[in-house]
């Protein structure tokens, strides 16, 4: 049920945050690097993952089993800082803290059913959420895969939200 309403709920939260936000030049400067790092992590992960066809375990998936959710969380933190409004920040951070753990558990059960021992071995070696960087190595990024996963929607939303924040800060 959470999975089904996650995206529409996200649009509602985004609109409310954009309305409530009272960004300043300082808050934009403080939050933007965090949000950029989150968006970049999501982009790297989206250029690797081929959902349900093979287990993603390289690139950012060698650092954390959930780089997409970690990236989304960093985006939320970045925009919470940029919003410079405690209500907007709460709307960004609280749902992530409540929803992602449930979604991660459900997805990991699905991956265990699909990939069995391969996933169990991966789960034993790679942390669930907070990364353990083992070096950069070769990033198996594919721009075609990035496009196939529609990750450009994150980039579009990022730019649009930042423009609104920047306009409100001027």
C-alpha cells in the first residue's frame, strides 16, 4: 500500500514544501551541496541497476544496498536545509524516516526470492543504508540505463525545485 501512494504523496509533499519554504542565500549555499550529492548518487545508481533482471552489486551498490534511497534521503536533507522552514523540513524528513525502512524490507525480501544465495551473500557483505566506501574502482555506469530507469525525472524535479527556492530567496 505504501508503495502505491509513495509517488502521489511525494508530489503533495513537494508542493507543500515549495509553498512553506523561506529559503535564504545562506540556506541555499548550505543545502545545495548535500542535495547535489544525493542527486549524483541516485544518478550513478540508476545507471547501474537493471531491476529484477540481475542483482546490482557494483558501483554505488558496492557501497550500500540502497543507494537510490540514500540519494533520495540526501536530497531531502539538502532541500530541508534549503527550505529554512522547520515545517517544510519535517515534511521532507519524517516521511522518509517512516517509509523507507518498510520499503527497503519489502524490496529486500523480493530480491531474496529472485536471487536467493547471491542476494544473501551480497547482503552479508554490503551495508543496508549507510555506505562503506571500498574505493571507487570502475563505475559500470550506463547512460542508456539511466534513461531507461527514467532518472532524468529526478534531475528535472531537482532543477525545478531549486529554481523556485532561488526565486523565493531573492
